[in-house]
C-alpha cells in the first residue's frame, strides 16, 4: 500500500480531477482521525488536535505552515488555547484532491513530534 505521508503533492490545475470515491475508500484508513465535512458547499478534510497549552498549539501551527509552504498546498489553520483545527481542501477545484490526503497524512506525522492529549 502506498504510504500517503511519503508522497509528494502534484501540481494542481483548475481542471485537475477530484479524488474518486474508490480512492477515498482506499486511502481514508491511513488518516483515520480525519473527517470529511461539507463546508461552504465543498468537501473538506478536517481534524482537531489537542495540546496542553497555547504555545504548543502555536508551534504545531507554524510547523504545519512550514510544510504547507514547502509543498505549495495550504490549509486553513485555527489556533486556540490547547487546540488547532486543521482543514485541507483544494480551492482551485472546490473540493478534495489527492494532495489533501497527502497533506493530512503529513500533518499527522508533524503531530507525532508533539505531546498531544
Ligand atoms: C499558485 C498556487 O500554487 C496555488 O494558488 C495553490 C496554493 N495553495 C493551495 N492550497 C490549497 N489547499 N488549494 C489550492 O488550490 C492551492 N493553490
């Protein structure tokens, strides 16, 4: 099974394909704690990470931000005391692309470096 967290985001254009239901069924088990939610009429991947304080949450946020900038694919990040809500979707196609699944898996890897609760 291809490991999502090891994959690299592909360039994404307006006409890139959304991820298929078959691919979602295959790949979702690698990111079990992520939910697929509908927001503003678009499917998004969303997960809340919990931390023991604000600065740890902020540090996690920055690390995810660095990964995003390097990958050229950017999440919505909501940093609060003790928690960060991360959402991934692909603006250019108004929904989910394989890149979002790759970045969700990479986000889980970043979280492994932190003490979460
Ligand atoms: C030109 C630039 O690469 C694009 O605008 C990228 C930037 N980061 C992005 N991030 C996300 N999540 N979706 C996009 O469609 C997207 N587009």
